[in-house]
């Protein structure tokens, strides 16, 4: 009989330290990058206006990151969120012109997002197709609908109430977009960590078969998570429309990479079962700060995309290595 070799206590200790470090990499990176831009850009970066702009510009990414945390926690992915942003924003803008009621427009936009999520969830659960392929297909489909709905034309949003609530307003002296970020993050954290639904999502992500045996409605959980992802993308579309006072089919087209980077850097595993809502929020601020700092440094949009790609590559490597070593 052979006895499997066991790891020495020192080796186990090193692995624990490495895993612990990975859990805090987004916070360390945030501080390091902040100090770097503060030192190199000086007053142009380190002032109240710039810092508020970083937070407000991160709001749509933060909102979508909340939904994406749940999707990745399942071990799934949703590539259609960027296209959903545009379609929801255009639907809301058209509904606002037709009815003149901001709440009808908001509900129409959110309903579009929920419907997209429902379609994704049904194809993943009932047709049993990989979420990557399903959402890749719906990404193209929804993008085409967004272009077709107004024949490539932008739609202005002039309603004062809609503009105040979804972009341009302030509450207690704080921009409304910051309130949206705070509320979304708080609700997302509460549902993930304090409610039964969040525990079910993590259980399914860890082992779907075991979760099913334990009585969890795995199909229902998956569909609900995809609907949540579509709804948060739609809300991001409303916030874009309110802040920019208009909607166009190009909204959200470059957000997918930023959202995935924010969530993965924040500590949510691609393979499911591990999530950090606070990390995802810090990750979205991290990405916004990098974009803003690189813009102040004179880098082009293409160069910013290269930096984001490098960040995602590093984050995915840490995520997969951390899961493999656990």
C-alpha cells in the first residue's frame, strides 16, 4: 500500500498567503494606481471634480457588474449586456416620446432587459446550450435590433424628470449617479450574502448536481440570474440615456470588456462558486480611474483598450490559478 505524500506545513502556509493575497489584489491595485496618477498627473487628477467624474462615469459599469457577479458565480457568462444597454436605452427614449411619461419609458426599458435575460436563460437551461454561444448569438441579434429600431438615428431625451432621475440630478448635494451605484451595490451585496437566493447561486456555481440533489431549483436560479443580468444592463442603458440626454445604438458597445475586467479583478471566479460584490464595485472604480488617468496622460482610445485587455488577461490568470489551487 502506498501512502500519498502530504504537503509540508510551510508549503501549505505559502499557498494560503498566496490565495489571501489574490483576494486583496484589486484593493492593492486601486491604491497603487491612484497614487501613481496622483504623483504623475498632479492637480489635474487629484481634485474633487475629477474624483466625482471617475465615480459617476463608472456608474453604468458598476450597475452591470452587480448583475455579472451573479452570472459568473454560476459559472456562466453573459456577452449580450453591451447590446442590451443600447436596445433598452432606445426603447425607453422612443417610449418617452410616444407617451411623455418617464415611468412608462423606464418600465419599457427595464422590461426589454428582463426579456433578453429570459431568452438567454431559457436557451441555456431548456435547450442546454453553452451560455457563451447563446449570449454571443443574442449579442448580435440585439445589436441588430438596436440599429433597426430607429434606423441608426439617435433619439433625444428631453424629459426633465427622466433626466434628473437617470443621470443629471443631485440628491443632498450628491450626484444621482453616485446614489445609483451605492444602492445597486448595497442591494447586490445583501442578496448575495444575506439572502437565500445568493446562497443558492453560489451552491449551483460550486456544484450544480449537488445543489439539485439538495433541493435547489437549479433551472429557476439560472433563469433568474440571466434576467437579473439583462435588467441591470437595461438600467445602465437608462442611466446613459439620462446622462447624455439621448440614446443611440452605439451605447454600451465597449462596456463588456470593462465589466468583465471589473468583476474578475474584483475576485469573482470565472469557474463559478466564488464571488465578491464589494470587489466588483471597487473593480469598476479601478477601471474608470485607469481610463480617466490614461486619458489625462494623452493615451488614445486604442491604447486604453490594450491596457484593459492586459488587465483582463492578468485577472483571468489569477482567477483560474486560484481556483485550481484551492
